[in-house]
C-alpha cells in the first residue's frame, strides 16, 4: 500500500512555468527520473503524463507566469531530501563542467571578485592542480564546505523574515535554499568522517564565517541576484576542485591515489546517497561533486529570475524524496554492487552551458 501511495504521489503533476535559464542537465535529469516511475493503471488515479495532453511539469511552458496552486504549495513532500545520483547522472556531471559567461557589468564584477578569491585561496592553501598533497586537499575541502553552507541559509533566512514582515508568500524559494545549505553541511560532516580538522583549520573556518555571513547578508538585502551569481561561480570552482581530486584519486602513482583509492565510503555517506555496500570514498566524492553541479545550476537560475517568480525546483524535491523512499522500501542502492560509476570520466575541461541565456 505504501508503494502504491508513492506512485500515486509521483503521478500528480503541478502546472507551473520554468525560466528559460533552467539548465538542460537539470531538466533532463528530472525527466529521466519521472519517466522511470512504473505505471500501473490499478494503482494510479490520474492519467499518466505520457498518455495525456498535459505538458510535462519540468519542461518550460509556452505561457509564462503560471504559479503553483495553493494545494501544490502546501505540499511539503521531500523539501530537504537530497538527490540520489545514479551512475549515468554521475557520468554526465563528471564529463562536462559548465561555465556561466558574464552577461552584464554586475556579472563581470561578481565573476572577477569570485575568481580573484579563488586564486588567492589557492595561493594561501598551497593548492596545486598537479598531484596535490593529501593534507592540502583535506584542509581545502573542510574550509570550502564550511563556507559553501553559508549562502543558502543566509538567503533562506532573509526570505523567511521578508515573508513574515510583508505578510506575503515566498513562492517556494526557501525550501530549495535550505536544502542547499543542509546538503553542504552534510558534505562537511562527510569530510570530517574521513579526516580531522586541526586548530588552524578550525580558526580559519570561524574567521571565514564571521566575514561571509555579514557580507552575504548585506549583498542579499541590497541585490539578491548578485549573491546567487556569486554562489554560482563559487560552485563552479568547487566543481573544478572535486573533478581534479577525483581524477588524482583514480590515477595510480599520485599522492591521493595512494592515500584514498582503497578507502571505503563512510557509513554516513552510504546512507545519505544510498550507496552500495562496496562503495569507496571516491564514490562519495563523485556524489558530492554532482551536488555542486546542481547548486551551480540552481544559483545561476535564481540569479536570472525575479525574487517573486515561482521556484522551478519544487517538483524535483518531491521526485527526489519519492526515489529515496522507493530505494529504501525495496532495499536497493543507487547503483548495483560491483559497478564503478563514471570511472575515468573525470576531466578538467570546461565547456559553455547553452541552457543559460547570453552565453557564447
């Protein structure tokens, strides 16, 4: 009965428009999962979207400005559920790194600031793209994830208080922003399961938080798209870091391969991503990297939207929850044991995402 209820939930398709800036990878991933849901007439009360004239809920509609109904907005199913990545999705995320091209003076300023900080961070941490040391990567991941968990919570808090202050709804943004913050915090906990933070690292984390929180709070109060664009570029650098780390873990003869290639995935990671029992630490890193690609796409999309536009990612949260529940109920994992997802696919190539407006 519970399994049938989940299928019934999945068959209910909300009708609202997505911005044209929604990355194709996001839409394709959601469509792949939705189409994989089993169809049994006796267990579904609504007509399946493939057999109806109603457009798929995650494909952009011709009529813009269509908002979710009150009933759809009241559905809180899976608002904080992380995405469970399968081997095909990981391969796609690992193969191509999208890069948003600045479209206006504001984008150029944010882009210059972010990449200026990125190169400064590399210099301070002693990070080298070629055969980096294990200690440098451990330090880098802890600091990176502790910072990445700040923007989503700051933005969600500001939007929450604005909703209370103006007596108006938020149109679903808070849920996605909180999911992002929680996901980044889980990344940090996964790293801390594998290596410890020394007193210097802890001091840097505290100092960074003291600077980032008021700075991001101020920016979001003045011009929210600027912060989303900043985070989008931040996630681009995170993707580059993770791809490089994974590449070296899977390359024999490197320092990271010697230290991490045979490490088992932490139990926390296996539960969070529904990994098989034989999953390795590098498999967890691949899922974390794929999460960063999603955060990149979400923030670049939000940066192109008005603050009162409907959140296009709400149905994806529900589908993520349904998929996680189904795997849990059936005792399955994200991919079969013995399978090595996206092996050898990690590259350092950066290509332009044509899904974003204004890109070359």
